[in-house]
């Protein structure tokens, strides 16, 4: 077990190095850099001294050096916990991400909890009562949920909330709490805003999860050990929850590890952009479009890091819930 | 309730199980009648799809959706009341499928072992947990210590504790011949071989002291040497506990080895029933004869293996008259394809569903019509 863990961590580190390098390359692929945009912007404003100042910036950020050197400087600082400076905000990437990380985690956890709380019981109901009216209704709603893009739903919610109900649903805080220090009132205000994106994320996430749960459970319910459990005189509900759901939940655990973990940073970026949330998603999109490469690279590496951590945790959880995958 | 007078444990009367499916109606069981006697082994034999397994499920009231069961399945449950044994008649077919009464019978009075030992144990639970699950539901221990009166012992019972359940599990695994039972109790199904898993299934089934064990092709998925071991084990265990066995198989050899009485089924009906000795020595129904003739014999050379011509008919399009007539070597035109035969007594304690033996046949309306035509 310990050697398994060490091996997995070792592979994860190699993977992270590769990913960081390749993402750095890709972010640098488009012609020019952030400074070219900056120059164009400043010149358009008629700022003649801009060109000279920009060269200072280039030297300061190391943009005049060859790319491999740039990468080396960035990655060696990265390991020490210094993720570089954001060009756009002229502040450390770490600080910018740190500000938004809590909200991102909070949002994704809320979304995930709502999703599972809705999806698992509905999926179980759907499978146990296959082809019943309830199952048909759930299936129809699930397909609409799968087909409906989250950002569209977000726009619809915005329209209904702002134009019809005259409610403020944009962002995660009301204006008066935006820069206020944390207090009970601010947390309450956050919760009042949080449920909108969480619910939108849950609607789209629930749909797929219901279908997966239903399909797996149907497969499991057809297995001989279910009939055998029933023949031992167990209550139907106990057979379903103790024997069938226990077996059918494995794929959901895999999804949890491989989608939910990276989803903390890049779960529902489009929804977050539409609703203007102060989370990492919009920051990441913005960094990519403006070639704010340390910012973009850092988020990308963190996403992959979370994916790898998620995978490792998934493997451990699977070994815990299913003795067949345990290493002897 | 009545005083115990006879040895009938389960009686099945006119059992029909119907499935309304997209392509039509299938009668998986089409009027089966038979009786399971206490302490005896009844063998049920037939081709795939003849309704053997479905009959077994009907006895447990576990007919899967969308199956509809009609007819009577009666359990004569024995228990002690005020010091004397009484027999309670329970109509299993009328019980609520997930109700308390049937759940006490399932796994308690009637237990079952299955064809697929590989997948009949939940993969994430240990062998012991399966046994403990059954024991906790169905085994009760007397509260009073030994030495108290019999009646009080019987009346005051409590559930077994987890430690006792574990002890029972180990004890049962020992009884079914699993080596290192004390360690094996914590083995997961994938750590056991097919034969060992079937032993565990038998241990689960016997751990609750059932009155009837339904064995639905318990050795079909095992190789012959393991099959012999499992059959020996079942026979040995049956001798030590007073338990009836309903043994479902498609193997005549296994019936001969295990059963006292047998029922031959074809397309949801029993075509012949009687004692195993009588039927093997003197099979009456043409189908039984053909089944016996198609067993290869050791030492026999240059004989083409006998087969039954044709295939089982489509359940959606059953032949008229006797369902076996298109495949029957003794087919009587104008008779077998018109009249549905009834079960007729052909010898002492031996019945066959064939017009050759049907005493009423000449008097039925159909018979008159056939005669008039001829």
C-alpha cells in the first residue's frame, strides 16, 4: 500500500512537470505577448513614453529572455510557492487566486452536495420503479437537463430574476458587502447569492448523475446476488440500499474524483462568467484571452494538480469500498 | 390450524405464471401441481425455459415483474404451541411480496441456493457477513438457560448477538467443509473458488434451520468433481437436519442421485411425476422415455446418441392439443394435436400427462368430435 502511494505520487509529479511545460508552451504559442497588447493600448491613448516604459516591464517580467529560461524561472519559483506576477493586475498570482479560492471551493461543494442529494435518490427511484410514470418524468427532466447548457439556464435565471422579479442575483455579494470585512451579515448575504449558481450547476450536473445512477443500479438489480439477498428474507429497501446501491455507486465515486476535484477551479466557467461571480473560473478565462501567462499557467497547473489528487483519492476510496480492487 | 397429520410441507395447486410482454403472453408455468414432503427430496427436471426456476421463485413469492402468479402455493408450517406441535397453513401466493410474513419465510422456513455461485454473493461483503445477515433475521435463541421448562424456552426468544452470529457463521462454514473456517469467514467472494462459494451459499441456506431448501441447479456451473462433492455434502447435511429439498436440475444423473420423488416438466406443465425408482425403471410419458434414452452410458459403443427431434416450441405459438405432439414419437394424429391431455394415474403413485393413459379421453367432447370425423 505504501509503495503504491509512493509510486502514484512519483507519477503525479512527473505528470505535473510535463503539464506545466506543455501548458506554458501553448500559452506562448500565439504571436506576441501581453506587453504587445499593452503597447497597442497605450499608444492608442496617445502615450508616447509607453514604448520605453514597456521595455522596462519586459525586463522586469523576464519577457526578453528565451522561452525556456522564462519557463525555468517561473517553475522554479512555482515550486517555492511563488506563482509569479499577473501582468494584468500587477499583483502576485497567488494573492489573486487565494482571494477567490474559498468562494470557488464553497460554490463547487454546494453544487456537488445539491447534485448528489437530488440525483442519487431520484436515480435509485428511477431504477427501482423502471418504466413507471415517475421514472418517465424523471427521465424526461434529466434529458432536458443534459441538453440545456448551463450558461443558457444562467441567462434565463438572470432575465427572470432581474427583469421580472427585480432581484439582485449577479455575483456572490450585494454591493454593500463587496469589500466589507467578513461578518455574519456578509455570510448571510453570500448564502443568499450562492444558491443561484449552485442550483444552476446542480440542474445540469444532476441530470447526468441521475442517468448514471439509474443505469448502474438497473445493471446491479439484475445480478443474481440481489435475488439471493431477497431470498434471505431481507427487506426490499435494505436489499436496494445495502446490496445494490453499494455496488452501483462505484462509477459515481470515480466521477467525483475525476470531475469534481478539477471542477473546483474550472467547473462551470461559463455560468460563472454569465453571473459575474468572483471565482477563479472567470479569472482564468480572462488570463487566457489577455495572455496573462503566469496567471493562466498557474490555474492550469492547479487544475491538473487537483485532477491528479482526485484520481489518487478515488483509487483509495475505491479500494476502501470494493475489496476486489484492493492490492493484496 | 390443525394437529399434524400428514407429511406435506408445500403443496402447489394449479400454479400459473404469466408474463405479458411486447410479443404476446408467455405462460412460464402453465398449471403445475405437485407436493413437497417433509424431509424428502423432490427432483424437478426439464429443459431450459420449461418453468422449473419460475416454480421455485413462486414458492418464495419472488416471481419477477411483470410476471403474474395465479393458483395456490400453500406452506404447512410446523411450530410448537403450548407444548404440542401444530401445523399452520400459509397461502404463500396471497402474501404481500415485501411483507413481514413472507420475509420471515424467505430465508427462514424456505431457503434457496442458486445456479451461479460466482455471482450469488454480494462482492463487497465477506462470506461471514452473508451468513450473519441471515442468522440475525431468522435465528432466535431461547432467553432462559437450559433446565427451564420446554414451553418457556420456546416462548421467550431473543435475536442473536453479533458475536453469536459470527460463531454460528464459523460453525456453519465448518459444517459445509470449508477449510480454515475461522479465517475463511472473513474472505470476500472473489477470494473463494466456485465450489467454495457454493459451499458458502449452502452454509447461508442451512444456517437458519429451514424446513425446505430449494436448490436451483446448484451444480450446473461447477465442474463434475466439485459437483459430486457438493451433492454429497447436501445429502449428508439433509440426513443431519430434518429438511426437505426441492432439487431443480436438467441432469437425470443428478436426479437419480439426489431425489426420492421426481417431476418432469415440459413447457410449464408437469408431464410425469412419481418416485425416482419407478420413473427410471418404467417411464410412461414419451418425453421422459426420450430424456432417459438420451443419457450416454459408459462402455456403450457404436450407438448414436439418442436425441429428441425438433426444438421446444415458441412460447408465443404453442402447438394445439398436447404441447409435446410435434416432437413425440408416439404421436396419434387427430388426437394428440386436438386434445389437451390431463394428468392421469399410470401406475401406483405415478402420473403422466399423456393421452395414451388418459382414461377420460374417450368420453370428452373433443374425443367424440374426433371419432365422428374419423
